[in-house]
C-alpha cells in the first residue's frame, strides 16, 4: 500500500474526529471501518465501532471545536501508523478538571490494521495527561 492510498483510507476517520457535532460521525466511521472494527486503548479498554461512534458524538458536545490533525502517515504492510495532534477547548468540566476556558493540544498515535481497504482494528494512545495539565493551567 502506498502513502496516498493509506492517507485516503484513514482520512474519513480523522474527519469524523474533527468538529464531530457538525458532522454525520456514524456515516464517516461506518464508511471507513469494518462492522467488526475494534478500538483498543490498552488492556481491557476496547470499544466496538458503535460504542466509538457514540463516544465521538459525546466528545463533539463536550469539545465543540475538537480537531484531529494528521501530522504523519507511515505504512508497514497492512498497517497504517498515524501521528496526529488533537486540539480543543472543552465547553464544561473535562475529566475532573473544572471548566476554565482553556484549550489543549496533545499528540496521539494510532496503529490501524487494514483489511480489504477498510479499518479493522485501531490501537491508539492519546496524551490526555498533558491535556489535563494544560486545562488546569499547569
């Protein structure tokens, strides 16, 4: 798989994560991901495609200006590694941090396994600890 093909496969996924309250997240994600797609954030932290769609919709309400910008795409066989930046300004308390009008900018890494041109599994990590420090003004 070449870089251009890889980017076209993952782009709708990141489009769904950017200003999700303004988009049809379900259409974008179901168009990009297999029905059996799984999001894995660590041991015991798995979500189905439908659970993920609901979570993103909730994030859209909580962080209206949420943006997920692809910074780098790497291809390794049937896997696409994406380094991205997530930014946003929560509209209310976020992960225990009182609302203060501050924004965050964090790095994220996703490893997408591709099957027949669709997302099959995503292993991912986001630097939410940095987001919380930024939102708390530290």
